[in-house]
């Protein structure tokens, strides 16, 4: 079982799209845990409605914006005891293929599988917007809250690599999902740990490298241009 954790901070249309398109997922062996980081009332009401519709399994409201690291660590405590994988999913995602989770599971082995690659700058690593990790490994390390935003996910994968487990990143993933990026505001700019030195980041990895997978392409995957997910995607794209 996979525990999907989604952090929310405003961005009403994108949050709605993420939760709604997530419903097309064919693999139903997952739960959805949402932590709201002090969003405006409109977004909180939306989340309550989605929870009542059973599109969210567990809903947590925070009175402050806990940002990425602490928010995911808090939400992790609510994971089903029977889940064996954690999937951190951003709230500005469009699910484009109903088999996206199956495809990630197919290449998964104990460690990390993520969609998206960050090359260089300062070390090639996987992105964190759709990030699957073994539950026991997440519990062992958690996200380092001294790095409140994206460097926490970088440090976590470095720890997993040093522990001898694989970290796999899919570089071309748009046949599975689409990530809009940056739709939850700019609070992260003042996040702790954002100014970490590049040499320090490189030192975390101790020369261990991620495995880059160009793309996942399976005959079982179907992408219908007139699907509900794609209609929502076109609507949101036109709003930009």
C-alpha cells in the first residue's frame, strides 16, 4: 500500500485539479493524506468537500505554513500502519495516465523512485514533486527540517544512496503526469536552509550517483486526449 502525501497552500484550481485527476488512478491500493498549510478559507472549504466525497482519506489543518520538510514529516505520522511506501506529491499536478502509479511501482525497488531530474546545480539528483520512497527509509531519516524547502529532499536521497539503496529518476515523464510548478506562492524564499553552499550539497552524496531512466513507456498505458484529466489540463493552461 502507498501513502500519498499532499501538502496544500492556496492555489485553489491546481489543488482541485490534483485531487480530481488523482481519482482516475487505476491502482487503488493507496491512501491520500492532505495537510493544509494555513490556506485561505476557500481552499479549506474545498478540501473539506473533497474529504466528504472520500477523495481524501485523511485531512489535517495547520494554523501555520509548515513548508515542505516539516509538513511532510507531520503528515507522515498519519500514514496507515500497513503502507510500505510513501509518495510525496505536489499539489499542482495533472494526472495524465491512469497507470502512472503502476508504472512507478513497476520500476520500484526498496529505495527511491521519482519523476523528474535536476541536472547539476550543483549535483545531479531526482526532483521532489512526485517522490516515492520506502516507508522504513523515510522513517529512518525523515526530511531534515534545517532545510525547509527543496534541499531537504536532496539530502534525503543522498542518505538513501549512502545506505546502499538505489535512487531512480525518470527524466521524461509527461506521458504519466504534468507538474505545473511554483503554484503555492513564494513563502519558500525565506525558508531555512535555502542558502546552503553548493560544495556542502555535493559532499552529502559522497560521489554516489542516481540512476537516470529516460522514460517509462508500456503498452498498457493509454492517454486519451478527451479524458477528464486532459480537459481540466487545457482549462488550467488557458488560465495561465
